[in-house]
């Protein structure tokens, strides 16, 4: 018999719309300052500006609000899974894993702040000579931290929200990042020529999205 036709629906992920703003910074300094500085000031400022833009970009890719045509971070994407977090009870982390797996997601990484990671590591049981719930010998593999078998990404660019800590489980294979410009540095030696000054401009433009919204499971602690 003839095989019947099937209707398959496809979706799209749109990145870098024309309205999306880039990350831009411009510093003006006099040629006298460059000539009289003890260190190579121009090189130092270049490095500093690129570093500052990198930190701002990391914060935006994780937790950007997406307002006023800016990056909407993966923790702010529509449709992500959510759950409860209790830093004093590692069972909440196991429940988060179960939630992700129930959504047909295999998380690859934990994402949390250094303070949240420290709180989890300090949980103890027993009386007298109390023991850590999470064995300190198994939490670090070389230079990589691990928790319940998964690598931990430590970033303070997902700060507490309304005094509530947040921890995310992420399947990085479902996270896409698009780059338009990667920290382009320009020396503007003519713009302020009548001031005997130059400008250093750094421009970077990126975007991010999820191929599957539930690739992120965001666990949030009850606010104080």
C-alpha cells in the first residue's frame, strides 16, 4: 500500500537580528599621556578594554535581560525548566537532575556562583566529628570541579536574584552562540587630532539561543 504523507513541522532559531546592539566602549587619551607614561599605556588600555568587554559579554550570554535590543541570556530564555533549590540540601540538586532527565535532557554542566558552590561543599552530616556530604576528594578532577558526576562552571555573572541563589543545569550541546564581531580594537588617531588625542575603540557583537528551551533547568532558592 502507498505510504501516507506525513506533515513535519520545523522551527527556527534566529540570531543576530539587525536590531541587536553590540558591546562597545571608547576611551580618549592625550598623546602627551602616552609619551610620558612609564608603561606602554596604549597596550595596557587595549588589554583592559578587551577584558572588560569580555566580562560584560559573559554576563550577557548567561543572564542578559534582552531589553532595549540587547542579548537575552540562556537563563532568561522563554520556556526553560525551573525547579527549587536548597543549598543546604544536596537532594535538591538530585531533584533538578531528575527534572532535566524527565524532560528528555542530558545535562552536561552545572553553572553556579562561587558562593553557591562553597555552600554546597560545606554541607555536613552526623554529630561530633561530622563528615562532608560531598566527598572533598571527588569534587575536583585536576583543575576541573565536578558535582554529582558533572563538571561545574563557576561564574559570578549569574548573581542571586532578590536574595535568592540560582543554580543551572545546562546541556551545552543545545546552546548556540553566534558571533558577528570578536573584540575588534581600533585606534582612532584622527578623530580628536585638534585635541592632540587619540581614541581606543573596542566593539564586539554576539548572540545566543537554545535549540531546545528545556536544555536549561534553572533551580532557584526561596528568597529571604
